[in-house]
C-alpha cells in the first residue's frame, strides 16, 4: 500500500529570515554604488552660469564610452532662483576600480525599532545644513514627526520627503570613529497609519561618502543620538587609500 501524501490547501509561506534579507540588501547596495551611474561613478558636478540650460547630449559628445551625462537642479542659496548643472558619471572611474567593500556592523535585531508617526498638515520645511554649502542651509519638506525612545531617552526625529519615501539623516557617536564622519542615512518604512519602523541595520553611507561631487544634507540637532548606533554600514574601503572623487 502506498503511503498517503497530504498537500495543504494553501501553500505555507516561508518564514522570513531577517539576516538573509539583510545580506541581500548588502549585496544590492554594492551593486548600486558600483553601477554605471552609482555613487562611486560620479566624477564631476558642473554648475552652469545663471540662465544657461544644460545640454547633456552635447557634453556627451567626444567622451569615452564609459561616460554618462545627466542634468541636476537645485535652488541658489542667495537668490532663491533655480541653479542648473550637469553630472558626469564614469563606469570606469578610479573610485570604482579601487573600491573593495563597505564595512558593516553584524546584523543586530535589537536595532529594529518601531516608532509612532504623526503627519503634519501642510508642507512644513526644516532647514538642513549641506556638506558643501559652507554652513548654509536648505529647507526640505518634513511631512511628519517620528517619536521613539532609545536607551531611556525620548527623541522626535525629522525625516524629509525623498520622492515619496521618508529619509532619515542621523548622527551618533560612531561618526568619525567607526562610521562615516558626516552621519548616515536610513529609509523609514511606513507600517501603519501612525506607525513606522526604523531598521538601523540598513543605515547606509550617504552618497557624499563615495564621491565628493555630492552635496549631502547633514544630521540636524534633533536627529543626533546620544549612544552609538552599532548597526548598518560603517564606511567604504578602497585599495591604496581614498581616490579622488571618493
């Protein structure tokens, strides 16, 4: 007599494996920063005179096949008028060739934190200092407040709207020691109408940690933790030291 085989009516879902998912995230981060238009590939950001429109096709002419040219825009800190520019990306950039890996802390489930989220009516803006603005600030839309308690201390964090996703720019005592000196970034997951999750295992080095051609926002005072956040990316490692446009 053959043995009966039982099949469930609904296939069982595999149990989530947070460590494996985090390892996949680390692999995707490496792919992204080393891609043809990834953070390591940015070799020049060229701002144009006022009123001049960028022509990426013309600038692309005569460049090596590895080069891509795109446009970028920002607001002039003094006049408030739009500034337009060009970005040059090289898939064979020295930084890509010298890149070894990005150091990371071991995965730690204790750094997966749930928090409350309170939307703010209207387009509230908060001033963020940017690394290449010599102390100047740029106003970024912060659509709500994130409240949580870490190590017995209450925080109200400000994450700005990055194309519809909340992006937290934060600092902690590891900056300049084991992690990138200017702070780190973290995308915030919306888990409910008034809740969010901050998985600091996925905190990452900002673009300016890979190329000095970026102008990254820096952590405001309210986004600075009092204890070391020993989770996420630390800083990139290069052969022979840090190359130009690192």
